[in-house]
C-alpha cells in the first residue's frame, strides 16, 4: 500500500473542517443547555401564575363576602356596589 502525504493546504483544510465541526457541536450543547434552563424557568413561572390566581380568587372572594358584589377603583380605593 502506497503512502501519500497530503499537502499542507489540504491538511489544513481538513483540520479546519474538524475544528469548525467541534465548535458547532459545542454550540449545540450550549443551546440545548439554555433550552433546558428556559424550560425550568417557564415551569416555575407557570407555578407562580397558578399560585397568583389562587390568591387573587381568595382575596376576591373575601372582599365579595365583606362588601358584596361591586367594583373597586384601585386608584382611589373606593368600592362601588352593583346591587
């Protein structure tokens, strides 16, 4: 079997391909890690939103029991009964 030595330019081209491929694979890994982090953050926000809705409903129900049905002006704090 005959051995052939590649030219410096040919060898450098192959090394450049290998280096670029390694960088792309590394970048994919970084992106996948970021995706997982974002999914975790999203899950936490979904949970926080669910808790907020529960608390809003609780306070709304307490205010309705205390004052009846109506509207509250958040700027002035006034309650206006609708009944």
